[in-house]
C-alpha cells in the first residue's frame, strides 16, 4: 500500500483546496511536512482518519474552515472534503469523504451526514465506482480501522502503542494470519455453524422427541462453549496486558526510587508550609490582641508618677463614700427615709450629716473622683507589669515562624527544581495498585470460565456419545461420516498450519524488533516479546540475570522498534511471496508509516538512529514534524527524502501547504 496524495478542501485550518503529493519513489521514499505548533500538523493526520473511517479526535464537531464559514452568506452552502489516492495490490483507489455545510441564522453551521465515495481504476484506465454499501468494507479490507493506529499515529503517544488491547489481532492481521484463522473457524467442530457441525446435524439419529432434544442440547452446548472460549481468549489477553503493565510499573517505581523519596519529602515540606502559614496568621492575630488590649495603659506609664504628684499637691482628696454619687444621696433625702430605715423627716441632724457627705461626692466634690482615678492608675500599673515581655515574646514567635517558613519555601523550591520533568512515582504506585486489583479480578474470572468450559466440554462429549449410539446405519450416514472425517482432517491441517505460521511470525518479529532496537538504541539493553506480542526491555543486572528496565525515553525507542518491526516483517512477507511447502499460502501487504511529531519524546542521538532505520523498513514514510526536530533528523534522513513541504500559518484559522524544492 502506497499513499499517492491527499487533497483537503475547507477542512479545519486548510481553506479552499490544498493538495499534498507523497513520494512513492523506492529510493527516496520519505515525505517531510514541516510546521510549527498550532499550524495544522495534527490536522493532516486527522484528515486521513476522517477520510478513511469518518472519525477524528477534535474537541469541536464542526470541520469546516472558520474563515470559509465567515465569508458564506446566510443560508448558503459549502463543501468540506478530504480525498486520498492510494495504491493497493497494484490497483489505484480514490477515496473521498464529503460533508455539506449550510450557514444558518446566528452564523451557526448545519452539517449533513458525511458521504463516502470509493473508486478504483480498471486495467483499461477507466474509473469504476464501488457501491455505497461496500465502500467502508473495501477500506477496511485495505487497512482495517482497528489496525490504522499502528500506521497513522501521533508520535507523542508512541509510548502507548504496545499497550493497546488489540495487539494480537493487529499482528495477526498485518501478517496475513487472519485468513488462516477464518479457515480454522470455518471447519472447527467447536463452532456451531462450522462445516463439521453442520454435517453432524445432517446425521440421521431418528426423529423422536429424545433425538430432537439431544440435537438441540448439543447445539446449545456448542454455542455456549464457543462463547466461553472467545471470552477465555479475551480474558487471557487482558491478563497478559495487565501482567505486562505490572512489570512496567514495577520497573518504573524501582528505577525512580530517588525521585519518589524527593516527591515524598516535597509533600511533607508542603504540609509543613501549610501549617506554618496557618500558624503565622495565628501569632500575628495574637500580637494584635495583646497590643490593643493594654497599649494605652502601657504608653501612659511615664505619666502615672506625675499624676500622683499633682494629686498630692492639689490636696483635694476628700473622704467621700467610694462609688457613691450625689444623685443617690439626693434621692434618699427626697424620699425621707434612710437606707437603715430611720425617718429623716423628723431628724434634721441626720439630714445635715447626710448633706455633708453629699457635698463630698461628685459632681459637687472632685476629691472622690481623684481618689478613684488614682486607684485606677495603680491598677493599670499592675496590669501592664509583663506587657512588654508579652509583646516581645509574640514578636519573637512571629520572626521564628517566618524564618522557618522561608526555609521551608526555599527547600520546597529546591525539591521542585530537582524533580522537574521527572515522572510522578506516586501516580505509578496508584496505577500499580489499581492494576493489581484488576489483575486479581481477571484471574478469578479466568478460573470461573475455564471451570465452566470443562463442564461444557464434558456435556458435549456425553451428548455426542449418546447421539452416536442412536445413529441409524444408512448410506446417507456413511457418506456424512466420511465427509466429517475429511473435514476433520482439513481442520487439523489448517490448525497445525496456523500454529506453525504464528510461531514463525513471532520468531521473525522477535528477531526483527531486536535487530531494529539495536540500531535505534545506543546501549546494551535487549527486547523480549511474550505470547501476546507485548514487549519489555531487559538489562543485564551484572551477574547474567536480565531484569526489567524502562523509562519514558526508552519506551519511545522500544515502541518505535515494535512498529518498525511489524512494518518490516509485513514488507518482507509481501515481497517474498513464499511459504513453507505443505502449509497454506498467506500474504501481507507492505504499509506506509504516517506520523505526527514522531520525535517528541526522543533525544538527539535516538532521533538520528530512528531517522536512519525508518526509511529502510517502511515502503513509504510520511513525517509531519516541527522544524526544530527536523534539524536533528535531517542529516541522517535527507538522502531518503523525495518530497518536502512547509505548512504556512496565515492566521489562527487558516494555513496552507507549500512544496519546497
């Protein structure tokens, strides 16, 4: 499969018609499209996905170019389309997906359902249109949507490429093994609609109620077994994924123990800072309370001795009754009865004595007031005896707390700087705990399924034995029995061929990935691949024992090797067209690699290595890359570049593609 060109019309940033032709030259098989961030690099990859499968990952639903929409008059329509021309199995296909957009009131776009059109060129040069209902099926035969993520992908997520749940199906599909797998299923006696099962249903065992029930029970048991085995295979693949994920997470946690310690210390320091900040607010409020409560008494301290001298010199310190007031005495006199009960109306001498005491009270006599003021001053002196020490202690607490807070903040900044860019080990530990929980649940589920499968197999065996005992010995049954024997032999041949082919594919893939990894990576690590095609990195611990080892940068190189290994193997199979004698022939088609930001997570050395390897293993390479990253790859890849383009960003909503050179 080779992609000849893509044409975008009013698709996202690309206004009007933009056509990009891709190099199909065998020697110069690389096309480079350069662009800066937000210029429309990812949009090109999404255009492939939309054209072929009708899907995108854009946050907004509208695909029409914003400038085109602004220029449209009310209720007018415009077309959004993407057209891809590709060569597959020596046949030219033109795939076009179109959407009509109408501008409604309020400048809101109304979009029709996108239509898909697929044509191919006949040998006489005429274009033949494929029926609408067969269009998507035709595309999936060329490149199934489930596998498209291995060839049209965002390089920033390359580290996730080997963690996909459909890795097994992807490898089998790309290696052409799905055809043999379908043949195995077509004959398998375990499948209710297989050739063998249908022949078994034709056997004459009589038509009484018991015979009919036995046949029905056998069909039901086989259907149940088929469902259970499909679920078992799925659960085993899920377990393999979670086991592989556990190894990766464990390796990451161990490899970043120092980072974890610093992250934990950072968390502790952050808690200390929060405590000190709260404490600082508390001690500041305390000094305000202490200061405002007795401040005026403290600052009047120097005046108290002067007050005492003035009072002494004034000699106005009368002997008035403390706390008694002039108006109180006046009230008693007016009432005519003393507080002791004596009648004052008939006792003028008592009245005269009371009048004298009244004269000593405020407001008529200042002596009492002076005497009370002197007592208040003496009380104030007692109350502020430790005032200065209290304020001084409050201030010391404020300064000590502030100094600790400054130290903690400086330490926090230092820790943040030291782990900046490092992975979040705590997140990996939480992920590992969740992974363990799911893994345990999957393993328990597998035990239940395998136990049930055993019971169903015993049930099928018992039913078949009973049915065989009821067979009527007729010519028809003899012919059917012979046909079943032939079909069983064919099934065994298919199964053995499939098992052997998959073993060879796995061995070849393992060799290819390790060879490519050694070319991409500048170290001593090796790659291992399990039965579910998940790969892990190993490093010699020093005593000949290889242990898991990983990091974000290593994962990028590892998964590049995985992708390149699959593409390399598919290309070799397609070119060899040879199979082992006695085995079923199968073939695969070489595929291109189309990548957005492929070098985002790789360093300069690995970028150079990857740049040398990719053009060698892929039939066609299309790179949508930032200018700064291309500088590192250019020297190692330039000889393989057949075409180069520049994305020109005119505004935030408009870009165009210009061919350079």
